[in-house]
C-alpha cells in the first residue's frame, strides 16, 4: 500500500477524505485534522505508561509494554473499530510522525484484508502544511470586509449574500465579544482552529470573486487570528452595513436572549453568565456604568422570574451597545484609518 506523501496533502484535504487519527486523545484534543475521527492505538493512560517505560528502560521495553497493553480482546476490539471507520476507500490513517503507531494499525488491518495508506510524516507533516497555507494560498484571495458595529447582522449577511465567504466566528465557535460564547459549543484549541481555517482557505483560494469576511479583532474569544490574516483584514476594502440602532438592539436581544437557553428553556443561569460578562468588561465600561448595567440585569431577571417576560433585557442591551460596543467599534475605525 503506497503511503501519502506531503505533495498529495492539498488534494486530500480539499476532497472527501476520511481521516482517522490513531494518536492518544490528549494529543488529538491539542490539535487535529478538521473532521478527523480519533480511534487511538493507545489511550491516554496507556501512552503515559509506555512513555515512562521508554524513559526508564528504553525503546525495546516500551514497545514490548505497548504490545502487552493492546493485545487479545483489546486488540481485537480496536482493530474492528478501525476497520469499520476506514471502510471508505478514501480513508487515511495518521499518527504523530507517521511512525510506529500508524504502521501497527495499518499492519493489523492488513491482516484482516483491509489495506489503507498512512501519511508520511504523520500529523507533524500535516501541521506544517496547514501553516504553509497562510503564506501561500491566503495571499491569492481577494477579500472584502463586511463591517459594521455590533448587532449589524454581519454573520447573517455573509450567509445570505450568495457569495463565497470565510466564517471566522463559525470556525472559532464564538461571536467575538465578551458575550459571544456559543452555548454547548466550546471553542476548539488554537491549533485546531488554525487547521480548520487553513482548510477553508484552501477551498476559497481558487475563487475568481472577492471573498467576504467579517471585520474581526485579533482575538475571537480566546483564539487568535494568524497575524497575516489579521493584517489582510485591516488592509482589505470594506463593505459597511448601515443598520438602525433599534434594529441592532433587536438583533442582539434575539441572539443573546431569545435564542439562548434563557429564551428556549427559561434557564435563569443565563443571567449569571451575563453578569460575569459585564464584570469582565467593567474596567472598560467604568465602575458606575457597569453597576448600572448589573442593576438592569437584576431587574430583568426579577421580571422574568415574576412574569416570564424577557422584554426588560432590551434596557441593558441598549446601554451595552452605547457604552461599550459602539466605542470599541469607533476606536477600531480610528486604528484602521489612522485618523481622529
């Protein structure tokens, strides 16, 4: 079975490839190929034991321990799982360096009559390729930046435009603000975010039309944009959205309240999340304004608990826009143009 060289990674990443990652979960969680399935040869505890043995007794003893840990019923169960996951002929196996772990999985599957390739250089080669995308394919894209203050509906505009677009907030699983976390969707690791971003850039690099991208700060939640992409966003032509203030309040009200666990399930824990978010930006707001918004939140919670109504949340949202989001946006315009 011919293995996958570095030169073929672009075509595989742009196609419907089934990636199976046989590294331990702790390695997979730190960064992986977008959409990959983690079916480890060694789980975290087994990997830890083998690593200790390698340090204390050398490679041969570590390999022997690994074979003892994954033998008999355990080996049979894992082999069946690999065979089931790798049934499609476009399936590929990878470990960290394309070494012993992926080779063992490949050999055990071959014993059962299933032959699948592994990636030469493993995840380390894949990661090197992902990083190269930001220096090559990214420069081929002409971007148009969808701009506007918070609540303008920029993400919705991207999706409804009918044009190619790069959804940074979707990839980051965050709306890019103190209140921007997406419920039930923890942010990926920084490395996994960059990997997924690289794959999207690969797909967009051939677009003959300008690609829409939302105006973002360097940080989206706890994730950082690659420096080169942030620079491109600042320098690309803008497409500003002019949305009335009242409509922006309504957009935020729907996003933060109606479509949250508070609006869906009546979970008052959402108010505690709002309070924590206000505390996180209290220095930027100023003490008096932060306290006023906190009191508005308590009043909104009291109204909800007594009557089930959510309308009072519009009061603190209006103040949040006027006192926090709009000044941040104005400062970003000054930073972009260098004018005052």
